[in-house]
C-alpha cells in the first residue's frame, strides 16, 4: 500500500526495525560487504593495541539498519535526504532498535514532503545514532 | 592544528562498478529482508532496471577510493585518531547494479572545538553515474581527537 501524504500526520511513528545482538560475525560480514576493512572492527588484537577493550561496530552498520526504517515504509526513491550524527560507540552484543517519527509536513511548489526524526538505540536505551530524513510523499 | 589551506582540496576522481554480488553481500550483512535488494525479479516487478543500491551503499563505494588514508597523512592526521562524527546523504537519482559511479571528494570545511582538542574535517563527495547524472551527494564529518 502506497503511503499517502494526507494519511500521515505529525507525530506518526514509522514501524521500528529491531536487530539481533551484534556479533563478531556481524562485524566480519559487514566489514567485507561494505569495504570498510578498518581492523578496529574485526581484529581484537589490533583493537587492544589501539587502547580499546575489544572490537566495536561500524557506525555505518547502524546507519544501514536505520535506513531500513525508511525503505520498509516507502520506496527508496522517495527518500530525498538522510543524515545521522553518531552519538556513541556500538558494542558487541548490543541489540539495536531503529525508529522514526514524522515531525513536520510541508507543501512547497505542489510537492509534499515529510521530515522524519530518527534514532538508533541499544537494549539499555543508549542512543547510538540520531538522524533525520526528508521523504517525498 | 590542521592547516586550513586544505579546505578546497579535491581528490582525484575514480570510477567504480556497482556489482550485484556486492549488493547481495551488503544486504545479507545488514539483515535486509526486502527481496527487491537481492532478487532481480522482485526488483524488476518494482520497475527497477536491476538491483538497487540501498540508501547508505554509496558510502561503501567511496571506501574503495585509492589510498584514502594518504590524504589524512598529508594533513598530518593519524588515521587511527579519526572518528566518524556525522554522515549525510542527498539523493538525486537511484543507483543500480551495472552502473559505473565516479566519485570525487572535496574538503569543504575544517574547524575545531574545545580549544583545538577536537578538530572536524567536513568532506563532500559527489557521485556521478555513467550518463553524467549526479546521483548522490554525501557529506561526512570526521572528528580528529588530539
């Protein structure tokens, strides 16, 4: 079902995306698939030598998760902008939940747009990403 | 302090093929369940020419830039001190498997906070497809911890 501008009001919440706990396998697969070969995400020896207790997740992994909130809602070509600020490191075993909420509706030159406030949090409610998207409806 | 003369520096453009196999690997790695990202028939049923690249995929293309860390070293920055602060995408046209995307980056700002303890490098990367259409603009803020 197509999402219609007139059916969406400010405060509308998009269907959240809940992800399983992040494992070393998750990071290895994402490192390979994304082309981010930074060893800080896949090699515990390297992470320790860099002063970290362990490897940690790529920020862009959580951003990819967050993007699914949008692409589960509308066809991807409706997305005009999508941006995030990385708030804190995502660790192994974190369970990321991504959400989005319509915070503004605008009509400009006959074009309908919604602005969506987004975030990714772990199972403790710690905010990992804060984001915003503009979608054409 | 990073010399502000690096503002305006542009990278040498490079071109990458968007491959179905890499898109499928990416979809698997991020737990994508929507078949339009992995199944060509589902993509075709949606009217797509081939598998579409998901919203953040263009960033991955840029990771394949030749010698990305050299530019930071040229600026006197240790790549291991970098953090990804912000990432923004502006979508102009879709990217599909089979496209050849040319990427070029420009450092558009360098600023500091906390009396220089943190510096921020803002890079804009433009992606252009094989037909000369700009498909995406990406804005990345990289944090340098001193």
